[in-house]
C-alpha cells in the first residue's frame, strides 16, 4: 500500500505533464489521502489525534506550500480537536478546516470557519464538498473596520455561544490590529474554559496581541513551541 501511495504521489507531482492533467491527478491524489485519513480517524481512540506521518501526507497532498500550516501546528491542532467537547471556531481557512471537520464530525460537533478571501473560500468549500465533510460552516466573512482595529465580520446571530476550541491563524499579520479582534468580537461566544490555539506567537504583532489580551482579560498563555511561537491560550 505504501508503494502504491508513493507512486500515486509521484505521478500527481509528475514533471512534464500538461497543467490540466497534473491538476486533475493532484486532486485525485488529495481525495485519496483524505479518504485514507478518514478511515484512520474512525479507528482512533477517544481523544487521540493523528500521527505526524499522516499529517505530513495531508500537508503535501494539499499542494499549497506557501500558506499551509506547519507539521507542528497541525499536530497540536489534531490533538486539541480530537479532545474538543463543544463547537469549534476557526479564524482563517485551509487544510486545517478539513482536518478539523474530519476529527470532529464523528462526535457530532460543528466547526465554524471564517474566511475573508472569496476565491480561497470557494476552494476550501469545494474541497469540503468533494470530501463529504458536512459538519463545517464555512463563512465568507470580509474584514471590517472596527475603528481601533480590523477583524472579520462574522454572522454572530447564527453562531453558538459556547465555543470550546478556537483555532486562530488569521486574519493576516498586515491587518490593522492583527488577530486582536477575536476576543472583543467573539468573547461572548466563547465558553469559560475555551482553549485558543494561536499560531505565529513569536512574531512581533502576534506577541503584542497576546500581551494586550493578558492585560485586558487575564488569559493564560502556554508556549508549545517557543522557537516558532506556537501557543495554547486558556481563558480564565
């Protein structure tokens, strides 16, 4: 089976193939990787995340090397999603959206994902549909000016009031205020014991966001990967 998978990946990445054929083979290979991953998830024990080999295969098959989350980030996300006990909020969509959906749908949990780019929203939505992941509410949420900062414009009237896990990898660092808007905008929709997976915490803008949150709300921050700044934030 491993030899077959390796051969399929090499063919999907084949040099010299017409672009449309290469794209088609890449999509077929990605569908296969997601199907294989869903079967593996069905065998996992309660609270058990995916292994790094499977996550790495998903990452490579996604074919978006510039913006795909790191393997360390996906591993921490997998662990937290597998043990989540309520709805999940994601800020910024991508491969992580599919992974969150796969890991939570067997327990009847829903994922709400905010994406501000229409073209990227459409790509992720198509992938969710092709992979038959039906527990993800992918919201096209343009960035809005809230005077002191900018953040997504989420459909608050439709969203749960008890998110237990937040995956925070957006909006982009160039956004005024960066990711600060999460707590002011979504605070009333987060459960008291909500956990936030916060990427890029070592970057100056994101580190400043964490400091502001700590001063204003008393959050606790645990740096999972001090080198990259991967942080797990707990509300108190």
